[in-house]
C-alpha cells in the first residue's frame, strides 16, 4: 500500500487525481493544500470519508510544516500540483506566482531530498517526486507543429515563467542530487469541479445567468483540450511506470479555438437547457461579446503526447465532443458546488488587463 502526498489536492486537477486514486487503488493519500481562493474541499466530498484520505492545511513554502508532514506520514512519493495557475491573475499580481510556484517548489524539493536521503533499500529506490506542469512553458506555436518533450522553453506570461522556473528546479535536483523526479507538461484541462475563472466553466455559468460571454480578441487563439479525468489517469500511470529524470507531455489531441469552444458550449446548452436562455434569445451564441485581448496572449498550444502513449500505453478516453457534453451536464446538475463560489469568491469579472 503506497502512501502519497499530493500538494494542491483541493484544486481542480489535484482533486480529480485524489478521487481517482482513492477509487482505483488501495493507496493512502494525504492532501496538502493551503486552501487559497481556488481550493475547494467540497470537490473531494466523494472520497473525503475514506479512511485512506487525509488532509493537512498548509502552505508549501512553510518548510517546518512540510518537514513534519513528511516525517509523520512517511510517503513513498509526492505528486506536486500546488500552484497559482491562472494567467490573468499572474498579470495582475505576479509576485504570488513567484512565491508559490518557484519558492514553494524549491522548498518541497529540499524537504523531499532530505527525507529521501534517510531512506534505505527499496524505499529509497522506489521513491518519486512527480512535478505536474503545463504546456505554457513552451511558449507559443505557429499554425503548424506540436510541443514535444524537447521543445525549448519560451514562457510568455508571469504564470508560465514561474512554471518554467519550477520545471528547471526539479531537473536540477535530479542532476545535482540524484533525487528521482518525474515531470509532466499538460495541455488545457477541463471537466467537473473547475474553478469558474477559467474559459470553459466561465462561459457555461455566464450563459446560464444570461451574462455576456467574453471572447478575447478575435477568439482565434488555439488550445489543445484534455479532459481532467484522463489527465488523472495519465499522472497515475507516470508515477507507476515513468523513468526518473524523464518528462512526459499529456495532451488530448483536441485542438479548438477559443471561439470554437464557446460555440460548442452554446450549442450544447441550446440542446440541454433551452429554457434557461430566456425567450429573447434564439441561441446562447447571442451572448458572445468580443473584448480586448489578454496582454501577451499566446497564439496556439498543441501537445504531442506520443511518448506517453508509446512508452507507457496511455490513451485518452474522452474526445472534446464527449468531454464537453459531460462537463456541461455536470454544471447543470451541481449548482450546490459552483453557486457559492460565484456568490462569494468569483462572480465572473474580467481579470488580467495589465493596467
């Protein structure tokens, strides 16, 4: 029975990973989360009653607390997802991203290295530090081509620069100290329990409230979309079968422009919830409003996940059409989760104007 520390487990991807591991394994899982604005323990209601689930509220920059958690829990691995992650917020307040994503990662690496150095035999050999990152570290693609694990880093926002920095730190701890690390770089995730500042949940909830659907620029920025539960499966697989010191890209092969994503949401809502749009609208598409673009907005991301597929045997189970349908159905049926967030934490206002 493995014992895993997951940082940021109350976040979108972290909670999906914990739900997956509790349901699909017999592992002990400790969720280490600061519970910032985007942390929602309610996302873990399905598994929080399990005796194999544990929670500690802590900042990953708090070294003494992190050391205590390692000493008491004695993990076999750490899966590091805790991060400030919204590009628009990084434009408005970059220093929080520097502190959490860079200083926090360095703190975890040092604590993990010191803990790992005390292990012996198979415990030492099998220990892993898995760092979950983003495709945004690679910068912006042209109309053709894909990001691979050897694509040079070229971050363009405070967020992506902070994640690129953390990636480099992780690899430095591997090369310098021999700490057995793994890195994954994923494309844009979507699915249930997604904090509504991000594109897909924002558009869904704005539409259901009859509010404008703000599309940046001309809406032609391209992203590769990955269903969050497919990502959780990939992370589990990399932890078990990945080779220390290697990077694995995780992508869904579902390229869509932001405008195409918005159209898909509107068209699906027209079918699933026509009564919510009001009699004055023939389609949710009528709510689309083009707004000033984000500063430094990367044009296109696209992931080549062939290494993960060929070496470890991963395959996504959802394409964009099936995934977006499942996602919208979830938001329609789970207002208990998102309604308090919209009322208390984030109501859909524009972020990242860089003024």
